[in-house]
C-alpha cells in the first residue's frame, strides 16, 4: 500500500502522524511511504531522518494526498485539505465528527474511508488510541489552569498549593476517566484541594481506593455539580462519550455562580465541550472571558507538547496502520472488531451511529 503523511496545518499543531520507527516498519512490510517535507520539524524529526527510515520526501501536501492510498494524520482535515481528499482513500486520524457537520459532509461527498482514532474501541470499552492524548490533555489541563489563575493572566491570583497559613486552591474535575484521573494526579501533586465528579460509582470507588484521602469523590448529580463548580477556583471538564457530542453538564448559571476571575478548562472541547459557555479556541488565542470567568477551549491541547504527544500517539496507532496496509481496508476492519468501530464514514455513508444521531444524518451500518 502507498501511505502518505502530510504536514499538519491546524493552528499551532506540530505533531506528525508517523515517526521514523513507524516508517521503517511499514517499509519492511513492503509498503511505500511518502512524507511531506518538514512534516516532522515540530517534533525534532528531519527529512533526513525519514529518508533514512525508508520514506520518500515530497514537496507539497497536494503531492502526498494525490499519490497515497492511505493518509495518516493527527488532526482532522481542515478546509484547505478538503479538496485534496479522493474517493476510496483511507483517512486514518482523529476526526471528532460529532460537532463537525461540514467535514462529515465532505467525507461523505468524497467517499473517503474515514477511520477515527477516538472511536477504535476494545471489548472492555477502552479507547486505546484516545488514551495517550487523554493522558496528555488531562495533565496539561491542570498546568494550564494553574497558569491562568495567575493575576497577570487574568485569574484570581491564587497558587494551587497555597502556602502555610493560606488556603489551597479548589479544583473540581468533571469526569473521572483517563483525562480526569491524570488531571487529578497533577493537581494533587501541585497541592490543590481536588474533587472529582462522575456518575460511575465503580469508577469513583476505584479513584477513592488509589488516591485515598488525597481527593474528594462526589457522585455527579445537578446539586453536587452546582456546588462543586460554585466553590471551585478551577473547573476542568473531561466528560467523554465515545464518538458522541459531549453533554453540556456545567450550565451557564453554574459558571455565573463562580467567583470572578475563576478559570474553566474544557478538555472535551474536541467533542463540543461539556461546559455550556465554552467555545473552541486555538493555541495562538487560547482564552476568552464569559460570565467574568476565564475560559480555555483549545481543541488540540496536546499539540503544545508535540514531541511527547507524537511518540505517545504513534506508539498506539502503528498497530492498526500496519493491519490496514498489510490486509487492505475491507479485510482489516472485518477481522478486528475494535478497528471496525473506528470507521465513521464509508462509501458516502455515516457508519458510526452516534455521529449520525448527533449531526441529524442518516446512519448505515458498515458493510464492506
């Protein structure tokens, strides 16, 4: 198979879809890999590194897209890339289609075989390709929140850990999954007073077992949630429903109840966000103020730590890339239930029910 790796062009997105080690394995399996020039520059990987691994460097994104049967990316295509896609081409990347009607329609019109990293799901319900970026984003969320609580960044002027004789900052984390757990680990490490809310009692029991008295766990109902948000200096939203638009759990009224210059960071913004007042932002313009609260809604948070994120991600994505390349699309997805669930659009149809439902589009079960 001919595989293409274009340079990411989303705002401040420096990650790359493959690293030289992955290229080397694909080439050893008999495949051809095209990499756009400087695609790896943001993570310290040169064109020469890719060439040594067996890739061929091409001078433009258009060349990479036009010559490749499968495109491996990190983030969903944005408008300048829409016209580069072609019928039957495999697109293997994060897609987050639930809030993206325009992109979904383009994938349908172009009859792209679109596989979303975030909906590849194992039998135990885990999302192996979303996990590493959830780990990164969760840990970053606390760092970012701590920064924007500083007075010079528009915040309340509070140190997460406090100091002897002065209270610690209160951090409320909505969702106790991978991102929420990692946000809590960093917040605890920084000395904050941490509360995690979730509706899964088994998960709360697990968090209570591993963290003990270092955190507070609360069942997430409207009363508990409203109180936790009102009292928090920093709210971190990490709610995830695989492939679906995130539910708006934190209402505008709850945000309004927070003290002025508090901070909210919504990790689930890729899926529309779980905070009613949030909207997508970028690394070049990351925050805005709503209800006198600082909001951070960057949709590609891990892109800011591109080197860590790229290697964490490609450690997981290569397995499925090899399967697709070695077996072809049809055989690969039919032989692997997890990969089958990753197919969001195929032959002009939306094949992931939650995406179809959220966008009001017809759903058709995948048949290849």
